[in-house]
């Protein structure tokens, strides 16, 4: 697997707006305050925040933005208007900006010094004035940006900034996502289709096809020693629930070969296969795909490259925890539950207990019995299911809040890994809203990435985002979709 950049290696630059009207002493205070604040924020976010400069003119802003754009490690900027910062001077620079922006509406002092406040203090600390001037020009330029309001040491404000930084890192990571497809889409399935060129333009995703035979050639080179090493790794992480060790070893060969193929052919971080395109393989990759997802790969079943790429991005944002492919499989209509699973490929990141390696017939694909991990999924009161669908004229990102719950009953005859969840706002409206929005059966589920983070990511991508949550009302939701459709058509 290619080496993934540590989030702390990414940089967000802090740019402060000011002007020369109040003299050099004030500007020295502005710089001191800005550096102190940026350093404090840096200690509470997953990336590196650095104070860059105080901008006092159009020329200085253009120079700062050019530096930001040219820095490959920079994933965005935080702007703050310490004093009254005339916003027309920001126009040229903001029109050049190629990185996400967060406007932090804050100030250096948390409370007013009521007993001592004078005109000098008020002139120097005009963030309330500067925020509105800056906000106007950003709105006038029709820019997408995030606004966070609060004292710079306030835990809630810091949490919002940290969340945005994580999203900005995911956005930067997305630009380098490459998906390796060992198959095309499942015959006659509509929702897994999509415009790969549009995805490359909008999200940076490269989606390439290779014949399954290219992978088989690599599988044939895998040595017993390599398999032994991975089997030892399996023994540490999983319980061996089968005596058919040869079947498990076959999956280990697949995993090593897929990882090597992806790494040596350009650093693919997403994988797509299809149970109907397995010529040269004895089994459908099951355990192999599960373990690779556990290590950070995105996976899409039946040719679903959008989910493979989206899964890779969300896994990166989640730090390879509680995130992966899922499928709305079957309902419990009495209790209002959905069993999310797949034939084999649910990630061990969802396991509530130590997963067990088992071998069972698959009944689809016409191959021999595959090895797979079996476990019950985790519980999480705040989780999300995310789908990405091609609407023909645009890509739509659908985000639904869900609650991951414990299996209400054991299912001893179902030898797959899975999760159980409740839809928000409730079962009937949650399912209906998803269907009205055109949501796919394949999703990326996460107990770590939040709904707001996915909304922010969709905004950075510049795509339509549909949110289904506890406040969703079907009739209002249908109107929202209707208006959204009209708005997006005018953008073409």
C-alpha cells in the first residue's frame, strides 16, 4: 500500500486582515496576536496551522495567495480580520485562491475590558467590523467558504475548526485518489454507473481498468514465505474458525497480489472487483478485500468505482477507523431496522468483537467456497451512510444520519459480517427520503466521519449535497430536491 501522508504534514496558513490606518504599534500587536492564536489553534487540530502574514494591501494579499497556491503541503487558509480590513483589497487575491478557506470570526480578547476600554482599544480590536466587510466581499464573489464563530480558545469553536481541517485534508487527499478496476459494472445495474471524466475533473479521482488476468499473473508469483507472513498477521488479528487452511491461504495470496499490483502500478488506493469477472481465480476475494479495507483501501463491489474512491477518502478522514463499504441489504419492518452487509467484503473496522475467519459456500459467481471474516458490527449513536450517484448533469452526494445498533437476535446461519442500523429521522421517512433522492444500495458507512464533515467536503467539491437527518420532513424534502434540481440546471 502506498504511504499515506500524515495529516500533521498538511499545512493550513493563517492570514490576518488589517490596514496601516492605525500605525505600526497596532500592526505589531496584530502580528503578535495572530501568531499566538494560530499557535494555539495548531495544538487542537489534526493538521499544522501556521501564521503566514498580516495582509494590508491588495499586493500583499496576492503575494500571500500565490505562496499558498504554490505550496503542495498547503490544504487551505484560515482568514481573520483583526482590525477593520477594507475588503476590496481582497478581491484580486481571493479570485486567485485555489485552496479551501475558513473564515474565523473571532477576536483576541474574550470579554470587553469594561473599566478600561477606550478608543485605542476599540480601533485596534475591530474584528466585528472586519468580519462583516470581509464576509460581504466573499459573498459577492460567490465563493464557497466555511465560517466559524467564537473565541479562539473556545472548545466548540476549536472542534469546528479541527473538523474543517480534517475535511480539507480529505479534499487534498481526494485529488490523488486512484481506483483500480478489475471489472466493469454489474450487468443492467444503473446506480453504480457514472461519469469517470466528471469525477476526475471535480474530485481528482483517476479510475483505471485492468483485466483480471493482469492480477492473476501477479498472484502466480506470490511465494509460500509471503503467505506464511500474512497468515501470521491474520493469527494475531483474527480467530481461525476453519480447518480449511488452504482456502485461507488462497485469500492471503490474493491480498498480497492486490496490494502489490496497486502499489507498483501507480499507487491505487481504491479497488473494484465483480463476482461475475473472476476468470483465473478460484474464489471471490473476500477475506483479502476485508483485510485490505481494514488497512485503508477503499472498495467498491460489482464495479462500483464511486464507492471505492469515496471509501478511500472517508477512510483517510476517519484515520482508518469505523469506515467502509456497506449495503442496505434487508429490513426488519417490525423493529424498523436495516441489516447492512455484503456477500463477503465488510471491513473489520466495523467489528464489535474479534472477527473469525470462516469458509462457506457463496452460492453466486460459480467459484469455490471463499474464506471471509464473520462478525457482528459496532454500535454508534452518531453514524452516517453516504452515497454518491450520477444524476446525468451532475454528481449528487447523499448523506444520511443513522444509528448503528446491536443485533437484536443472533443469526447463526448467516455467515457474513454486517451492521444493523436505524434510519433518521425514522424508518419510514428515512427510507423514503433516501429513495426520493436516488440513493444507491452501496454506501460508505462511518461511525467517525460526521454528517457535517461530508456536507463540508461536498461543498469543497462544488457538488450537490443532500442531507437526511432528524429534521427531515418528506414533503419539505421533496420540495428541496425539486428546487435543487432547478438550481443545478441553471449552473450548467
